[in-house]
């Protein structure tokens, strides 16, 4: 029996309706922990962890050792409509643990992944550095061999769940120098959040959630903390991103869909100059374009997610989906703010939150400019 994506969406919708209101007014850590607890209890975290290690069954979508991008997209689209924190909390469990599913030892998988699904372990993904964002070949965090394993020294930044995470799947340099491309010089490690020498400094971003800098000051790890082979870390990191990047576009669609719903409700009920705002042609044109841009993003996400699940390279499909959906969603959320006028910029209004929530998606997991470079290269070299 194959997995029903509509059932996945319905489960996420039920969770959003029940849990989103309870997150309001809580501090970042408390809200994130409550969001994770709700997602885990509803079984939604299982959609970002392979079925082989405790995740949800994905019959008819992907093998049991993989995460279904279609299912992850369905969950993220719906959760984003309700609350950005539900969305980011859920996806971080997948992003932060999928390297273990891809290349961890059997013992590591069995120890870590079921706990991630249950919400008992909070995951984080440690790639970005002050001088290494889209260019992972510039990673400078160093892992040096010791008699007992490895010693890690370096600085990661913009790490979601920093300070909250029980572990970080973290990319470090085991040979070569920053800027060498990283193909044989980077290795992935599982670093406990409580490891001596690991220090976190939190900062705030537009859409509040736990995030910050992670400093590694001679962090000692045994060799069994290594994920995969030495020198294969970049390949593992790119494998994680390839599986989850399309879901960023799906989350953008969820934000955009909510923004369009809010605009429609406001324009139908708000009256100016003796008639509803929905009667004005300029605003009607806005709604038509919002709908068209949203649908474009949805169709491209469907195309990309299906291609990824089928095991295709899907380089163009994923880049198109990420570019069009995130750029379109930002425009849609901006128009929704404009439609509400002064209310649109008032803290606490849904469209004001959406405007902040959606902005980072044009940057995370490959900026819009990077997606354009990927697409142009594919077009010129294809």
C-alpha cells in the first residue's frame, strides 16, 4: 500500500491547528521545545527520518533508507501556513540527522535516529562559517588526528538550534586548505552538544528561532564520532542538501499561501470610498498575480520533489523550484503587507510575521543567486 500525501498534509494541518496558537508569547527555546514535542507526538518528525531507523513508512515514494522529498514538502508546506517555528523545528530534525542516515555506522544510526524521531534528541546541522556559506570548499574548521580520535577547532555560524541541540552533524577539514574545493579534504562528524570545548553564542534574526554561533575549542572526539569515510564529508553534506533543498521551496509556498488567504479575507471585508477593497482593479490584478506566482512555485516543487524521490540528479528542477518559489513567496508576502496598509506592519499581524518568516528562505540552503548560477551552468553546458 502506497503512502498518501494527502494524509500527510491532513496530519500536518491538524497539528498546526492544535499547536500553533500555543507557541505565541513563549521565548525561543520554550517555543522550539514545545513545537518539537508536538511534531514528534503527531508522528510528523518521522517524515524527515528514514523508515529504516524509526521514521514514517514511505511505501511507493522512496526506499526505507531514504527520506521522501515529496512527503517532507507536503509537511513543510502545511506547517509553514500555520507557524514558521513548527516548520523550522521539524526540518532541523531532518537536516541535522540525515548525514547519520546516509553514512553513519549502524550503531550510530540505531542510537541517534529513533531518538530524533521521538523528539528525545534535538539535531543541528553545522556547515556555515563566517567565510564559508555557499562555498563549502572554504570551510576552515579543522579536525586533527589524535591518538584517541580527533580534535576539532573552529567557528560555525548561523546554526539553527545552536545551544538547544543535543548533537551537531558538523563538517570539518581533515586535510588541505580553505578554498581547495573540499572534494577529498572535508569530513563529517557527530559532535555532542555538551562536548567540552564547545561553546555557543546566540543571536537574533528576523524570524525568531534558536540560532547562533558555535565555537569549537579543542573538542576531543573518538573516531566512532566520524560520519562516513575521511575526506567524504562534502559528498555527504551535498547529499543532505539535495534531499532537503526542495522542501525550502515548499515552506515558501506555505507562507505564500497563507499570505494570499490573509489578503483575500482583508480585501473582501475592508471598505474604502464606499466599496470593498476587492472591487478595485489594481488590487484584483495583484491577487491574480499572487495566485499565478504561487501556483508556479507549487508546480515546480512538485516536479523537483518527484524527480529527487525517483533518484534523478534533478539539478535544474531543484534550482528552479528553490528560485521561483522563494522569490515568488517574498513578493506575495510583501503584497499582503501592502494590502493591509498600516495593519500590515503592526507587530502581531499574521502578514507582518509572514514577511519576516519568508525572507531568509531566499538565502538558506543556496541563495537565489546561487540557484541562477546553477541553472545557467546547466543551460550552457547541457
